[in-house]
C-alpha cells in the first residue's frame, strides 16, 4: 500500500513525512526542498488487538503457557512479526509513504516540478494533502507571515491540477479513440480510456465511473468524439475521486486561529475523506525524543513519560519544552497516525489478515507465531490472500482453513478483519 503526501511547497510536507516515518529528510523554509520523492515506511497500529492476545489466552487455559509476568518487556505479546512489532498486543504494520515535490498552480502544464510531481503520484492508493491552515504561506508556497492562502483555496487547486492532468492524458488521441465506437461498439472507448490511464494506476472501474458521471451530469451530451470541456471535466473529476481519494493534514494548527480549518473539514467530509488538525513540527519533536530514549511515547498519543535516561539527560528547559509541545497539539483524531489510520481502515476499507502454515499452532514453517499481519482490501478472497502472500500460493491454491474454527473455506471466501487463515496449495 502506498499513500502519497501532497501539497504546495513549504507547508510542512517533509516534516510530516519525517514525523510519520521517523526518516530524516531535508527540511527547509523554501519552495521545492523536496526534488525527488522521499519514500519511507510508517508503522501503523492496528485498530484491534493482535490475534496473539487470543492465542495467549488459549494456551494459558490449556496449561501450555504461563501467565504473563509483570516485567515482561512485550507486556504479554507472543507473536514474532516479520516486520513491525507488537507490544501489549498492539501490532504495528508497515504502510509506504511517498513525499513528493511541492505542487504549484499550473503543474499540469509543467510549471514548478509539474510533470514530475504528477508522475510521482502514480500507483498511490490514496493521498494525504498537507495544508497550511495558519495562512503563513501564499498559494505558491512563499512565506508571507500572515494572510496567506485560504485552506479551501489550497485544497481546490490540488483537485483542479489533478483533474486537469487526467483530462490532458485522456485528450491525447481522444477523437481517434472515440471514433472506434462506430466500428467496435461502446466497449472500444472504455478499453481506449483504460489504456490511456493505466500508467497512473487507473482500472476499468475508474473509467466506467467517469463515463457514468458524464451520462448523469450531461444527459444530452453529443457523441463522445464531440465532447467538449464540460464533459471531459466531469469524466476526469469522477476518475480522480475514485483513483485518488484525498484526506487532509491541517498542519500548523497550533499557529492558526481556532477552528479556521472547520469549513475545509466539512468539505473533505462531504467528499468522503477526513481532516485531522495537527502540528507536524510538534509531532516530529516527540518522535525524535522517543527515538533518543528520552521519553516513552506511544504512536498516536499525546501523553508521554520521561524515561530514566531522560531524567538524567533532560534539562528543566527541555522538559518544559516537551510539555509545551503536547499542550499545543490539537489531538482530536489522534494526530498524523490517527489520520493515516482513518485513510487505511476507513477511506480505503482495508482489513488485517494473519496467514499461517499451521492452523493449530498459528505458526509458519519455522515455528514463528503469527509472523505476518497483512493489510488487504475489503472483499479480498481467500485465494486473493494467497496471492498477497506469494504468487505461487495463489497459482497453486487448493483450499484454506479458518484457524479459529478449523473449518475449511473455499477460494471465494471473503476475508474478515482479524482472520487467521492457513492456505494449502500445490507445490
């Protein structure tokens, strides 16, 4: 899964990226600090407890595992993740973030980092737009102190650029493609549009949504090869909405007038996204203090505890600064990690599944307990899960077993959130 971080220059995208991935990147107060996209991994807590909690309970009840001891550093977790971690049955799973170069008006015409920006978005499953709600930058990302661009203006220009980009791709050879309908029928036009947009990750589902929008909004539209700007705008808008759902990190909220982002939040909500107000700088400071071992801080939380090392190393001024940071954060929605969670599990409707080899012990071939927690889209089948693990498992799929009930399930079984599934395949 890939989530794109987008927005105009100088709104704090690189700071947001660094706070979410704990990856050091160049952060500076001038446009186009990011030239090539930064790619990193954010560790996302699952919204439900790890399945190892249930396995521990089963083993304790069967007398095959001692009760958890008080000083257990993992606080009861018994799984052995191949990636991420699990403490107190709070499992962290990886999500890829792509921080792309800042976007300016006219990007679809090549302005700024235009074409590079847009191509960097290809194959992203959703976008998080970082918006400066403090008004400290203009629409081009230049610092102005105050009275800069309005948050809604900032959001709208991103949408306009994306839709103009999609319309531009479709328009290349459109009349020629549309005229194929005369010889080959309506299907030919769908195939043409899919071919044009496949490079940015569009599928037939996205293209059909575009055509449906044209028929709905322009019931008296002429034949496709005579469509004008209005019809193409409707089509590209519908495709953009399906292909790139957008949520918003309302950044610099600690410097903004209280509630200045509410009108934008209502707009985003009406479009099916979510807005979370935060301060990327403050979250990054907590993240770095935690990495340095100075505080104990859980991802997505505002509270922290000073560690013994922090007690020894932190000055009184530094302690006050950390406390001030937590007080300045607007934590409704869980900050940046809360926003990412809403995007993955809400907007994109993903679930977690635990594939195992042995359905009785919930282990892989090497005896590792619940080694993988895979994020899969709603509607993923047991066979689809097999492909997510390895293409050979999907190709050789025979059957699967629900490890909780020991019930055999078929290829078309729809995976449910938290399922522990053993897959049998031809080797």
